[in-house]
C-alpha cells in the first residue's frame, strides 16, 4: 500500500511533470473511483484549470488548481500516477486521465480500485473532513505533539503509528521499520512508553521516512535502495534481522501483519 514515502515521491513527480499545465478535459473511465462528486461535475470543475502545485498530507495527494480548487487523491493498495507525453497509450488499469492542452496527459492508475479521487474547494477543509491527524513530516509535528498522540491512546504502538487520526502518513510496512530502528516491540502499549523511548521513537520515525524519500524507496518497491541496516529489504517469510542475523518473526497485531526481531525488539511484560 502506498505510504508517506510513495505519496511524497508522487507529489514531486506531479510538480516535475505537470506543474503549469492546463487541463483540457478529465476523462473518467471508472466513475466508481470518484468520491463525493459525479463524473460530469468533476470534469466541469477541472476544465480549463491550471495546475499550480502538489501538496501531500499523510497518504493523500492534493493538487492545487487555478483559479480555485484541489484535486484530491488517495491511492489505496495499488494506485499510482503516470505522466504521458503525446500519443502514448493509457497504462493498464487507468481509471481517470487528465488531458492537458499541450497534448500531455496524467493517468491515475489503480489495479484493485481501492483508492479515490475527488475535488475540494479548500485543502485544509478536506483534511479536517477526512479527520486526518498532523502529517508526521510536518515541522509542526514535534516531540510534544507526538507524545500527546501516544499518551491519549491505550493501544499497541504499531496500531497507534498507523492511526491516521493520530498522525497521518504511516502504514503497515513503515511502522515495522520505525519500530525496528527504535528497538520497540510492536505490541508495546503506546501510553506506557517512557520519556527516553518516546524521544528515540520520534527521532527514528523522522529518520526512517526522510531516508526512504531521499532514496526513492516506497512501501513495497525499491526496498533495495534502503540502507542495509533497514528491516524492509528482509521483510518477508524467512527474512533475517539486519542487526543480529536472527530470523524475523511474523505476527498479527490489530489485524495487520507485523514483522519484527524478537531479539532486538524485546517485549516487556
């Protein structure tokens, strides 16, 4: 599933390939991918709009338009974007295509149809309506805000990291990496982490996500681009801990599969 690093890379991709282009039409091949707006209304809102910039909040991509409005995108499990120059054919599973006045296109691709595309008048209003917590790479999301989010939730730390209402951007895969780097067992109660453990976890959260973005590594693709000290390249059945060499364990926490090292992430009882 696309997580914060994936969506941040898509944000940069949109800025690099589409910024300044004028939308001639929005071709909605699959109306079920639209959220909260009919196909004809969506197309009417976008016709003649210029792309100003892209913004990311958590796992959501927001594309600012002129004179007004934002395209909102969530990518579900298998979504992505593909810029097309000239008469290139649509990629497989193109659900919506944005045709630009200069002949270029942007395809929203989604194999399993679990994402959503919509339109919002205001980005901050959309974020509030979706009940998203602060973006974890926003400079305003500091240690104090992180600590408050943890202490308010009496659940295992893995599920709290993935709770988009608590903090936006982290999913199942990168929560495993963050907890591994911090040496914290995924079933540890969030509200019972000590001050030092919280500080270390917060530091590793920022470090892991920033490293993934810098290296162009998404949640499931390009894991080989991550440092050898990272868990994700070994996050599979039979994988070995990059720190101690022991076999990784796999378990269900909050209905999600976690990979962790029982020797480096000791469960405290």
